């Protein structure tokens, strides 16, 4: 994994910083259920490695919330990071395939393949699909979406969706 320049709260107070606003939305079946009794350490370890991959620092406390309805055991978490967040929802899905939904939103450029690798290392991804969204608002409007699919850490499909033209973006219909 390439070295990532860290964005810290202190760095945000210094010279002009160009925020890029990128998000990886990953929905994955897992090869096997996660150990429920270790949900806090599983989450903390994942968030630590995800922050390293993103080059981000925490902005607030990690919130971890076990499922209230035990018909769908699992947990959710949210970690505020420098101007962004990492969040997920894990569902054990008894009698079926366990799955996880992860959002990694960053104000620094994302290496989505590195993030997928981190997710696989921590959760044992089976088949999955994802969207990488570059959500720029400044002119010229260079928004883009990449649809991804894969198994484990491997990407098996990648499709680039067209971005809206600068001429029509933001116009009301």
C-alpha cells in the first residue's frame, strides 16, 4: 500500500487544504459470521487500519451500537474522522449469509482497492459490490462513479458511469 499523507485536525487549521470528497460504499456477504462477543475489538481494529489506509485521524469518539432486535444480531458503528466518517452495519443473518454494509467517506483521495483489501482482511469478504463516488462540487464539475464487484480482495468487475456535464449540473428542472 502506498504511503498516504495524513490529514489531521491541526493540518486543517494551517494552509489552504483542498478537500476532495470521495466515498466508497461497500456491501458484502462474508465467508463466515463474525464472533459477536468480540464486536468491540473487531470494530476498533478495523477502524484503526481503515484510518491508516485513508490517511485520516479521528475527529470524535468511536460509537459502537449492538443490535437491539436479536432476530437480526449484529452491530453498527460510526467513527467521525477529519471532516468525514467511516460507518458500517454488520448483520449475522442466522440461517443465511452474514453481510456487512460499509461507508468510507474521506476528504482526501481514496485508494479504493486498498480499502477493499482492509475490509477483506478484517471481515473475510465473500462476494461483494461497491460504488466509488468522487463527489466534487467545485467547477469544473468532475464528478464520477465507478461500480465495482468482486470476491474476497479481488475486483472482478469495474464499470465507469458517466459524470454529468458542467453545463447541466446544478440546474433545476
